[in-house]
């Protein structure tokens, strides 16, 4: 689970283990105004598995960074990141 304080709110992306719809990990999103009371907004995660490739089964272990006013979300793919990690640019 990784959270940041951006734009006067706390934001958190976190790993979420499967449901009846999928058996592997996905990422979800929540936000908070005070860092204590959180509201899940899974639809705003804005990242999901790919159609094929290294992250086509699972995405998890998010880590958020900001560098030169650009925001990045680092994450692992299939089989706990056995082939490395990826990143998404422009996380909001």
C-alpha cells in the first residue's frame, strides 16, 4: 500500500487480491482529506492488466513518486514481478 499527499488530499493505490471475477491481484484507489478516514474509488484507479505481456495476469505492489513535477506509479506485473516492474506516467 502506498499513499501520497498531493493537491491537498491524501491518495492511495493498493494491491487487491482476487474476487469471483478474477483470481489474481489488481490495483485499487482510495483518497482522504485527513489521512484517517478513507473513501474507496476503485473506478479511479485508472490502471488494469494489459491484454497480453508481462502484466497481463496481475498488477500489484504500487509505489508512487514525484520527480520534476511529474508523477509516476511503479508496479510489479505477473508472478510477483519476476520479469521486472513497470511504471505509469501522469498519475493523478
